[in-house]
C-alpha cells in the first residue's frame, strides 16, 4: 500500500535553529531515507520551497484568482512530502513517528489512491 507523508512545520522554527541543529535534523532525514531505500519502501519525496514563494489558485463562480502565499490558517505549512510503499498503515505511521519534523510540526499520513481514485 502506498502512503504519502505530508510534512508540515512552522518555517520560522527551522530558521531559528543554528546551522548545526539544522544539519542534525537533515542527517536524521538522510538516515531514514537511506534505510527506506535499502528496504525498497522509499518511492520518492522532496522538500518544498519557502511558503513565501507559494501561489494559491482558487476558482469561484468561474473566476480564477491567483494570490501570493499558501494562506493557511495555521503557522504550520506544507514543507515537503515522502512517498512510501509499505505493507501496512502501521509501518507508515512508524516511519512518520521517526521523522524529525514530527517533533516540532506534524506529519500527515494519507493513503495514495490509484489512478481512478475508486478507493474513496
């Protein structure tokens, strides 16, 4: 079963850390990705650009509006994602529990549906 781990955190938190503290977090991520690659569970993933570079598109009454920023209600913004192919949901949750961002943000674990989305 495929799962996406949506990584959310307050970008100001990371910016407040020292370079050494950020390097420690990134090293933890690298170790997890290496392990998941070796087990064949890692499909892919990427960090995302700073929320200040985001554009949000909404169409209301047929009229598109493109605005700067993610305009989420919370300080936590989508920072990246990881795709895994694991045997159980519990394995995906175990991976999310180990992800460093879960300590200062949140990791949302969601099933990745097939092409038609019939799983809904």
